[in-house]
């Protein structure tokens, strides 16, 4: 257990640093922050899961990550539309959009399980 946590820390740090360095090559500079966080953490997690659990487990985890990203995309769109078009305060919108994210994530999870592509 501790060994896996140490491996996640080391591999995650290396991958996050690599993505952050790559992000610094592009404009605007805030792009570096977007590329350093979630994608690199996901890759580190999948790499360690592959070593410890095998390819079948990782494929299910990867599909789950894709479903989560889709739910987050819907959350982001709802938040932007509510703020820009309807002038709803940011805090209220963000909290309210959590319900949208949760519904979307659960719906995608149930659909994936029904289709047999998620565990």
C-alpha cells in the first residue's frame, strides 16, 4: 500500500512536471496550468494501475475517466451559459451546476454499465 502511494507520488510528479514544461512552450502561459493537472495525474494513475492490476482493469478505468470528463464538460458549459447569458452569480452557478455534473456522471456510469463497458 505504502509502496503504491510512493510510486504514485514519484510517477505523478515526473509526469506533472513534464506536462507543465510542455505547457510553457505554448501561448497563452495559463495553458501550462491546464496541461499540468488532470491529464498528467490521470496518466500517472493509469500507468501505476497497469503495473499493479493489468490491462483490463486500466481499460475500464480509462473509460470511466472519459465519462467523468464528459460530465465535467457539461458542467462547464452549463456554468458558462448561466453566468454569461443569464447573469447568475458565479458561486450560485457553480454550486447549482454540481447537480448537473452529478446527474450526468451517474447517467453516464449507468449507461456504461448497461452497455457492459464500465465495471
